[in-house]
C-alpha cells in the first residue's frame, strides 16, 4: 500500500525467514533475495512485487520562465496554495468540503504512516512503555488490519506502542466487533486501508468511523488507492464527518508521482493542527519545489483519470492471465494488486518457484501479516503483453507442489 512500495522484506525491513523448501534453503525471503534468484535462473527479473506502475512519471518541476517560490524554509503544513489545492481536490473527487486549515502536507504518505503514532501518542499523553501491569487510562495500542501494509506496524514499533491486529472475516474485511474490549480501551488509533493493500477489499468507512468515535479511538484512513475503486463508488472517511478521523492521500498513487514525495492528510482540525506543529518541530517539511509541483498535479484531474484507466486495464488483464495460467483468482474490488491463494497453500515457497522458473518477482502474503502465509500478491503494474509470456512459462512448468 509512498516510496517504491514497502519492499516489505527489502533491505529496510527484512521479511520472515524462508523455510527450508528446496535443497535446505533457509535464506531470508526478501525482495532482493527473490531478484537474485530470478537472475540466477538466467532471466531478467520482471518485478511485480512493488506498487509502482511502469509509466513515465509526470514532469513535476516548473519550466524555465515560470514563477518560482519565495526563498526560505518550506512550511511543514504545506504552502497556502498546496493546502487549498488539496482541499479543492477533495471537493471535486469526493464531494467533501473542508477548510484549508483541516488539510496539511507530508513528505510522502509512507513517512506520515511511520511517524503518526509517535506524534499522536505524545499529543494524547500515551506512548508510555509498559512492563507488567497496565494502567487502563493509558492509550498504548495501535490497531491495524490483520493483513496490511507493513509500515502501520513499523510506526507502532517506533512509537514504543503495542500492535494488535484486528481479526478479519472470511471476506477479508476487518471485524471490529471481534476486537477484545480490553484492547479497544487501550487503543490510541486504528488504521484502515480501503481499498486495501494487499487484499483489494473495500471497507465501510462510515461504520469504522462510528466505531472509533464510540470507543474514543482515532481512526486513520489510508486512502492511497481511493481513486482505484473498481466495484464501488470512490469513498473517503471524511464523508462521515471529521471528528476523530484523518484521511491520508498519496500523490504517488493518485497522480503516479512516487518520486515527488508529497502527500497530504486531512480531517479533524485539532489533530491536523497538533500534528503539523509536531512535524514542523521535527523538521518534516516537503521541499518547496516539490510542493509547487504538487499544486499542479492536484489540479490536473485528467492525469488521475488516465492513470485510473491504465490501472483498471492492467488489473483486468492480469486476472485473466493468471486464471488462464491455472492460478485461480477473483478481480479485486479496488487497488492495483491481485491477491491469490498459492498452489499448495504456501506463498513463500510459490514466490521462490516463480522467481526461479520464470524470473517473476512476486510478494509473498507473509510480508503483510501471519495470516497471509498461504497467499501471494501480484502487482498489476506492467502491460499484459509483458506479463503474458512469464505466466505462460509458469503454466508450462512442473508445479512447485508436485
């Protein structure tokens, strides 16, 4: 679900240890390891493990002769023009009207996700490290989906907080009714991601906001893939009101500008103001040229429409190609990934086989939580004609499960 996607299992955060599947193999199952295996098999890797499309990124920066920004430090909360552009984008795309003061800028949403729990815990008076008995008045827990973007858990760890994974139903949606009452009382915040990475499901954001308000839990809604909603109307948690909620939006996904490192968060004005102050003191400021470029991208909805069309075509084609190769899967409700059950029920083993056999680099479900071990995530980031021969090669090869 930002910088070229988590490479959960990349050098910044190693994935789980690989089991000794073939020839006593026990190396860590990282993205770099899978890339090396693909090359060792004699093929140039086709990397479908990251959520970064193959398209060229927009020309972000102002051309010669265009107006330059004033000198000096950039505003951590974002320039007036950028906050206004973000608020206007929410009005156009989601019919939500917010004052500019309820919107602030971040240095890419991955950074915001990793630091939010730390800053919120200080603001809410939580964050104490506990050993032994628990003071029921302390909010020391971050609730995250059972299967999710790994940076939610990283953020809790950096803040010194507990992480509790919310149980999911058979439909892969969060079941907040199954959160133990003790964990709800201790929860500082809840992360929701809809459409979800890696599963592609769409959650009922209004119901999640109500649960958060009932339990006094801040709800942080990662809406990176909101523009890539295929089976429902694109939604934001802000439609339910702003009390106790923040929505996080990514230009990396919305405008296909992952290298720009600009995103924004919006919602409860008290939280936005408090976070902007904390983040300024920590020196978290998007560069002025990047902010200027972001204003342009936020006003260019045709780029969003074009990227959405490309992604939808790739997702639809990828589902067809996977099924033709004998890898049964259903179209996602949203997002740019296909979530499929690995043959034999071991995603780690399957992605090793795919790398060796066809030079395909896929993301094992175990990178997204313990419940993901039987699954594999395939990114719809390449054109069908590029992916087809690799999947045909897999289909023609002996199964990894015999």
